[in-house]
């Protein structure tokens, strides 16, 4: 373990502690985002770039945006809503113990990864079966093929979460436009026109890259959702009360394609979600892209808190 | 020789980052803090990127680093502009109730 790893473990635990004990909500949210970024750095040090991308994109990025927009709604409802009493001594001790433990765990993990990895694990089996998986990246092979049931159910959970959030949305609607500084700034069109295509390109690449290097549907979908957030904040996309047919279709695209691929090949293969060797690679790519599109739209709708989106009037 | 040049570039980049952070912590209001942060950090990032590009060796990596540098600088400048603009508006609203 290098000096850098030791510092990283210290910083992660200090940030986690401050995140709980910070005197106001806004500071806690910012500290939470920074903690997420530092954890992503720790995953990089642990040679787990897939997790680092997911942590940075979803854990720090999109969750941070969701927390910040919730904070804004609270501030608008009345500044006292966003106040909170300072952490009590007991909470401080508990948070200290928890974040200290986190720091120790990070340090132990960073120390362990330098030594040999045990051969007799599930990971070895996955690596041995990689030839049949249709993709060269072990993480994607596990997610989309070896444990595809779990991933399919995760997509269902994500859809359920969105439906639940939309049912509860009325007190949490963020209405862009009424007081957003910046939509009238001359730099916003520059930001939107330069960055959004690049971000979408990067998201698409991450999904595609999932087949042979770190990346995948969740990471790419989160990046694409980030482009959508930029479009909403930049005033190019507005909330709409109705969920159009296209949006509904895209929302369930992932679950539908995943299930259909499993069911339609059942007569030929004899088992749910068993794929013929000749078709497995194109199927993986197809499933991966449909998952990414659904994930991106779900995360974006979680951010806007509305059932639909429409283009801004020119 | 190249290594030393790269080390010098990265080292001076870090000095700029340090100065920017000290400015952020010590300056009195939003505008001076933004000034310290963006000017010093953008210079620091440029030097750091130049140093890393020297070490990377391949032109593909150099192009990627240049692209990342450009995106980071653009995003930071626009973010700085938006923060300053928001703060200015808040101040004006406070003056004219």
C-alpha cells in the first residue's frame, strides 16, 4: 500500500464523517458528492474501473443532482425546511465509528489488492466460461449473461422505483424556468451545443465499449441521462404532464428486449435466457443498448420528477 | 531530459492548484474566490496536462489529453460565469426589495 492509498482511506473516512455531521444540508450534499468521487478513485486503485465509472456517474453524479434538486425544492418551500438541528453527540460518535470503519475497510482493501487474488472463487469460473459469453469483458459477461436473471430484475426494480417516485412526485416537482439563473445567459447555448453531443457520444461509446473493456449499460446510461439533465437545465427540454407512447416504449425497452430475447429463444435452446452461440454477441449488444436507453430515460425522469418531457418551443 | 521537463511542468501545475485552493479558502467574497479558483486552476490544469502529455508518448493519448483539457477548461469557465451571475442577481434582489 502506497502513501497515496493511505491518504485516500483517510480522506474517504474524514469526508464520510463530515457528510453526516456537517451543520447544514447543502454542505452535507456537496460532501456526499465529493465522498462519491473519492470512492470512485479508490475503485480505480482497486483495479475495478467498472465500479469506478458507476460510482462516479450514478453515485456521485446523478444521485448528487437528485439530492441538489430536492434541496432546491425544500428551499423554495421555505428556508426552514432545509434547516436541520446540529448532529447530537451520539450521532457524532456513531458517524465517527461508521466512517472510521469505512476508512479501515478501504485501507484493508487497498492493501489486499496488491497481494495475490484467490484462485478458488466464482470469478475464476466466470473467467473460464468467458468464451461462451459473447463478450470479452468479464464484468459485462457476468451482468448480461451469467447472472442475467438478476440484471433483468434490477431493471424491473428501476422501473418500479420510477413509478413510485412519479406517484409521490407532486410535492417534489422542480419547475425549471421560473427562477433559474442562467437559461438567459449567452453561454448556455454554447454549453448545450458543444457538450450535449459529446456527452451523448461518450455515453454511447461506454455502452459499446462494455463488450470488450470497462463500461456498460449502467455507466453509459447514466452519462446519457447527464446529457438529458443538461438539456433540461439549459431550457431545451421541458416537463410535460403526459407520458407519450414513444417515452413509454423507451422506458420499458430494456425489460422488454431482455425478456423477449430470453423467451423467444426458449423453444430452440430449451431454457430461459439461453442463447445460441452464433447469435450471442449481437444479442448482447442489442440487450446492452436497450438497457442503456431505458436506464438513461428512467434516471432523467427521476430528475425532472415529471411523467413526460417535450421539446422547448423554438 | 523529457522526464525532467514533464516533472517540472507537473510540479509547477501543482503549485498553481495550491495557490488557487489557498485563494478559495482565504479570499473574502464570491467574486475574488472565483477569480482565484478559475484562473489558477485553469493554468494548473494546463501545465499538468502538458506534463502528462509529454510522459504519455503516443499522439493518440496526447490528443485525448488535449480534448479533456479543453472540455474541463470550457466547463469550468461556464460554471464560474453561472455562479457569478447567480450571485450578482441575488445581490441585486437584496438591494431592491
